């Protein structure tokens, strides 16, 4: 590192400390209880409607859209109330803390999604090999208004690609991380926040048991796997949120991952071109870890990111 780089780093670090919020004592229990209440409100909103229909029925999805959108719209009130109750002093506005801002918006739309696509390089190559369409045909489908009309009329597509990513990232990242970072610091908050997100997905067990969709042991094993997967994914999107200071990146990555699903490694192992596909799996993971810090460098998105101003001990995550 040359003298200019060291000077720039020192300047950015000094700016971050200068902008750090004044953190009152005894903050952690208020932050954790606020996050717990917010998580319970989100999950509870899914069950205010009494119905004997399964969760994928369009009528059930529409009702849940209503209740979960109401809770999500009110979720900034939790952050505002937490801020008023704790009397924490912040520089950025409430919306900026929640990742809703214009500075660095274009990189926040493009770079985190590209990084996530790099991680899924193996599954993407696998998908491309098995796709019956050519590249030109695929482009024609994507730009066809009829295709998007069919997608928007499909309640499950709307839930998985639009409503769930938007509301879950708003509630579990944009609202919870500003409350957790002053208490735990950015690094710890990245791994604490997903616990609320992972536990919130245990509610699927209720419906699986209710409609007898599998054995009890099988359902609970599935729930443990889902908790682990969603917790890891939640840590990743929390990392993106803190590094970029934007909500849009986690939302787009969430939507993309919902579309791709968990990588079908077992299917790849049985594929006629398994060596090629597995090579891209490995290449994608290696490139992901090589690029994760450079593609989420806060300098692209406006340094320091708003949520990082809430701590006086930002560490390497915020710089």
C-alpha cells in the first residue's frame, strides 16, 4: 500500500469515527426485544386468517399478501420507536439507515446481484445446458410482455419473486440491522440477525404437520435444514446490506436465490457433462470468495454506509 492509499484509508476511518452514533448504555436488551417483536409480528400476520386451504392456494396467498404488506409498511415504526426509546443519536435519516437512499444506487442494483450470480455459476451453467431454448429464444421470451403478464398473474411467482424478498429484506435486514449494529457491532450483527430470519421460517412446520405432508421426523429434519440454509443466506444478505448500505441489493439477491433454489448437486453428479458442471460449481465458489469484498466495497456505494455510522468500532466489514 502506497502513501496515498494509507492517507485515504486514514481519512475514511476518521470520517467513520466522526460520524459514529452516540450509543447509550443498556441498549442490547431493547434491540433484541424489538427484533423479536418485529419477527413475531411478521410471522403472526401470516396466521391472522383462518383457512383450511394450503399455503400455496391463491386465496391464501392473496390474504397473506394483505397482512404481511401491512406489517412491512409499519415496520419502520419499530425502528423509529426503538430510536426514540433509546435516545440514540444518529446522523443519517431513518430511511437512509434502512437502506432507502439514492447515493450509490446503480452499483447497489448491479454488483451484489452479479456477485450472487457468480456464486451460482455452476447451477446457471447446468440450467443453460438443459434449457431447450437457444440464447436468442431466451431473449425473446424475456422481452415478451405476455411472459411477464403470466408471471404477474401467478400468485406463487409474485410471492416468491416479489413480495417475500421485498418484505423479508425490509423487516429482517433493513429494520433489524440498524437496531442490532449499535449493540453488537457490524460483524456480530451479521450473524445475529439471520437467527431471527431462520427461526421465522420454522412456521412452515405448522402447515406441513397440519396437512400431513410427510412424516414427523422428515418434516423436522427439513425444518432444520431450512433453518440452516436461511440463516446462512440471511448472513450473506446482512453482509451485503451493511457493506452497501442499500436495501435493493439484498432484495434482488433474495429474489434470484428464490428462483434458483438450493443447488441441485446430486442432479449435477448424474449429468452426462458432470465434470464440466462441477468445474463451474467450484469456479463459481472460488471467484465468489475472491470477489466478495471488492464487489461490495463501501466506496462504490457512498462511504461510510449509513448503518456503519451507528457504531464506533466498525472493523473491516464497514471499510
